[in-house]
C-alpha cells in the first residue's frame, strides 16, 4: 500500500514538473515575441534608422556584389520614407527623421530646427571649387539638405551623393557637380530609387559618366596609401562602427603624420586623421578616382 501511495506521489510530481516546464517554454516564447516586436518597432521611422552617415532602419538590400544598395544613401543612418498622402503628414515624418538625425549629430541642430518642409532642387546651383582640390560639403547644407532623396531628405540620406560630389567637383573643377546635382543624376540614371538607398554602382559606372575614372581597391593599406600619394582620393562605404550604425559614405583625401585624412559628410567632427586600424574593419568597399582623359 505504501509503495502504491509513493508511486502515485511520484506520478503527480512528474506531471507537475512537466506542466511547469511547458509553462516556462510558453513564457520564453512570449518573451521572444515581445523582443522581436520591440526590435521591429525600433527599426521603424520612429526608432533607430542608418549614420545618415549619416545617419543610415533596415539592412542593405542585396543587389548582387557591387550592385548592393546602401540603406542610408549613410549615411550614416536611415529611416523608411513617409507614406504618400497628406503633405502635412509627410512633413511631420521628415521632421521626425531630422529630429532623430539631430539626436545622433548635434552639429546639425540649426539645420533640423530650420526645417519648414521638403524643397525642390535648384538646377542653377553651383559651388565654388578649385580643380585638383577636394572641397568639403555636408549633406545637411541648407542649399540641398531639405531635398527628398531615396528614403528621406538629403540631410539624412544624402551621404553618398555628397561624398561623390566632393570628389567629382574637386577633380574636374566643375562647380555644377553639387550634392543635389549628383543626387538628381543618381535618381535619373537608376542608381537610387524612391524609398531605397544609393547603389554601389554609382561610385563606379556612375562616376565614369560624370567624367571620372574609378578603380575599385582591395582592402589593403599600402594600396590605399599609393592611390592617395598619386593624388587619387578614395571613397569608402562604411559599415557599423565609429562612423555609422548601419551604412555611410566617407572620403579619404590623403595621409600624413596624423593618419588618413577623412571628410565625413555627416559629421564635421570626424574630419581629421584616422589610424588605418580604426577604419579597416568597418570598410565594406572602396574606390579611388582621377579625372578622365
């Protein structure tokens, strides 16, 4: 009788243990769902976007090798585009993007605070440049920063066109190759689509249509040094790290005792010498340039 009683007790204990484990498994599943939903919310326009460079949202869409698109267009970071519809709602969405960008980069506070709505590009705009000298532009310059590009405003998503503008205008001496001019070119030629980022091919095929000779480089410090020594600036697309949380384009103009001299279109405070080891692990691709002909 005692054995039967003990057996029943053990059986009840095992059933209770199984129920407890099932409840724990269910709880873990619910927690996982909550975490997943939180991540999706944070990646929405109201959450963390790609450094537009930036600033910089979603992972880059794979387009196959060098055709991959950058979600920021980086810079250093990016958000999904406002839905079509009421213009006021769109303006509010863009304002929210700029507020997030300002949070990431207080240097652009005045630009964000002065936002009054998207602007049309000025086709007559030119910039003063000296042939052979690489100028510095920020993507959130008020002359082009409020123009819609890709997944948002140039001030948030325009690191790619701005980086290429610095190189193209400086090497050719053509003052019409402004960041807004390059952005318009990228859209017309299919290197950027509404709601998407900047295709890597803008920096190879696209650059050659703009009068440059582009060369994709291996990720090797001596090669980069040699290109810079020959007067050929380098554009890098950066992955998560010191420059961006998702994707961002920067320009390297040379190397001296202070390191590799960087021009960051999103953060002027990043425009200084950088050690190779501080950048190497974050570089996803890079190209050097010279004027064609």
